[in-house]
C-alpha cells in the first residue's frame, strides 16, 4: 500500500494521469458493464482490503446507487 500511495503522489506531482480501481469500477457501472449489485459487492471487497478510506468508498457507492 505504501508504494501505491507513493506512485499516486508522484503522478500527481508530475502531472501524469492515472486511474484507480474505484475509477474503473465506476466507469464499468456507468457504461452498464456491471450491475449495481456487482458494483456494490466490489466496493465491499475494496473496503475490506483497506485500500480506500470510508468516505471515498461511500461517495462512489452513492454515485452507483443514485
């Protein structure tokens, strides 16, 4: 997790575009490639692994669930 955070920070500083698992999940849902149920299950798993803070998970969940 430390390297992941360092990589994102380096991208931000250098102006390099990056994408996270949450971005991919939201895009897949937006483009109807996965259902609400599958998106919520995926969010639960990402939260379980501890990569993302609770507020960010909740923001994405509210976007998915409307």
